[in-house]
C-alpha cells in the first residue's frame, strides 16, 4: 500500500486524472473544511492537528484512490468469476470502494496471475488465474488488460502514477 513518503505536488493529478473538474476541487475543499471544522470543535489542540493541511488531505485522497478497490459482488460459480476482471465490469455493478491492507500490496500486471474477487460480501479473496510457481510474485490487474499497449500505459501513468514494468509492457505488447 502506498502509505508513506512525502506527498508530491502532482498528487492532485493522480487523484482524478483528466476528470478533475472545478466542482470536484470545490467539493474536496468543502470536505476538507468540514474535517478541519470538526477537529477544531473538539478539545484537540491546534498543535495536534497541525498536520491537517489541504496538501495532507489531498495526499490522503490520492493514496486512497491508488490503493482502493471497487467492490463488485459476484454470486454464483467460481469459474464464472474469471470473466469479471476488475476494470471490465460495469461501474453500476460496484457496491462500494474499500482499501485492504494485504490486497493493496499487490502490484499490477497486464497479464496477471491472480485476481481479487468478492463473493457475497466485502471480504476480498484472491483467485489464481493460472498455475503459479513457488516464489513467483502474485500480481493483479488494475485496469482493463484488453486495451492496447499505449492506452494501458497512459491509464497507468495518468491514473496510477507509474510506468508499468510488467513483462507484457516491457515487450511492447
Ligand atoms: C497498490 S500499490 C502496490 C504495492 C506497492 N508496490 C508497495 O510496495 O507499496 C501500487 C503502486 O505499486 C507500484 N506498482 C504496481 N504495479 C506496478 C508495475 N506493474 N510497474 C511499476 N510499478 C508498479 C506503483 O508505484 C504503484 O503506484
């Protein structure tokens, strides 16, 4: 999970690539003001909430965005789940977003060997998509892997802030 490090000035870009409208910025500012206001009404001293700056809030939202999973509950056969790769499922199917400690550690691969699934409840389970060698890193796919090389690179860079080092991308596929 990306939880440490100094937030970069481009956090805001990673937060909502391409779609960051002035309304959304306004909404974030309102949420931040609400949060600060809530703290200021408690007996917590200013010194203890000195960390609570707008930049801190934005960096937290950015980290949540990078690490969060869109939960799509799937009932039915285990085998059917293979067809429901993360980003290919319609947004309407999502029941919420969540950050999980362990699943947040999985790196992305455009040819993943594992997939996070939700069956009946919000407990995240990992399903192998093929035989996995001992010691092989488990990697999931953050996006729709059926897109072409350039489209995947762009989404991963703009949306998740990294240049993909998976074998498929390194081979220009
Ligand atoms: C959800 S975290 C995954 C865990 C992260 N590697 C860690 O150690 O905390 C996502 C971050 O991992 C890195 N990452 C994941 N998949 C990657 C990939 N295929 N190529 C390069 N960096 C990747 C990027 O820095 C990305 O922002």
